[in-house]
């Protein structure tokens, strides 16, 4: 764990924030390079990314609070924390997509083309951001005795480096998405494939994950489980992502070539 990279007086550079920044920077670079392939300019993608990250961070925080409402109901002061100690990719995708939609309507650009450009960039940004979770000590896995198990401050025993698992799965999803695109996809299919792949990675990741708040010990918090089902709320949301992504992919596949969006 390395929550703080360095301190200088009252200034602290948090590792989580730094990795989020690096992830966003890499995502923008990838998106700018991909933009001409989808009929938009690099600068148009950058502008849309600013809309996406602004609303995406807000949405990631709001959805996280909704998921962990019991924790925040007992600690209301944490609702207004400026540290953004808890965010979730589900909210980031939904609100980030809203930001891109607003930008596309303002500039009269293809919403689907912007989404397709952003899909692969999101996977890379998320994968790098998970390294920030590892350094910060949040979103860790359950207790285990494997050779690569890690120690997290305040958590008994050694635990799965679930953040690393999720990061590697999203890097792999990025590779699969690029391979799919090389086969030739219609507008919207790349984004559909991205959210389906991300949903799969998140569903798998939850089997290792111990919890989302720092106070949770190395076991799956019962408050996040769905009564009567052996899966978590996050996994239900991941299944929704998979279904929406697969549906979008195949619906867009049926659109005749040459139809303007």
C-alpha cells in the first residue's frame, strides 16, 4: 500500500488520484488516435472526453453512495468528502455516456461514433485506475494464502490482490475489443462490445472482492448481497451491462450498411 506518493507541507499527492489522472491521460491519447477511424477529429474527441469525465466522476460517486447507502446513512459526514474515496465504474459509464450525448447534440456529431471511439479508451483508463485502488488499499480481495496474496493495512491476514485481477481482465478486454474491430463493425457495435466485456470482467471480479469501504474486513460484506441470491448487487448491475452490451451489438449488426446515424 502507498496511499500517498509524497507530502510537502500540507500538500499530499494521493496515489489513487494520480493513477486516475494517468488513466484518463492515456485514455485520451488512445481516443485521439482512434478518432479519425470513427469519422471525428482528435480535438472533438478530447472535448467530448472532458464532458464525459466531468459527469462521469459525479455519476461514479453518486452510484457508489447509492450502493453503499447503509454505510453513508450511519456516517452522513462522509457524503460530502472531497476525497472521492468511493466511486464505481457503473456510474461512470452511465453519466459519462450522458456527457458524451450532450456534447454530440451541441456539436451535431454522431453519438454512436463518439461512444465507439471512447470504448477502448475507457477500458484502459479503468485498468490503470485499478492500480490506484491497489496503492490506496481499497477494493481489495478476500482472505487467501496464495503466494501472491497481499497485506492491506487494517485488514487481518493476507488477501487477494483483486484490483490487479480486474486490471488485467480489462487489459485483456481491450485486446479482444481491438480484435473485434479489425473484423469490421458497424456504428455502435464497438461500444456495445465494450460494455459487455466490462460487465463480464466486473462480474468475475466480484467473486474475489471483499468489499467497497475501507472498514470492511477480508470477507464479502453481507450488506452487499442480494437476499436469496449468491451474487452481489454489483454483479446484478454487471449482468445488466452484459445484456445491454450484447443487445446493442446485435441490434446494430442488423442495421443496413450506409445508413446515416
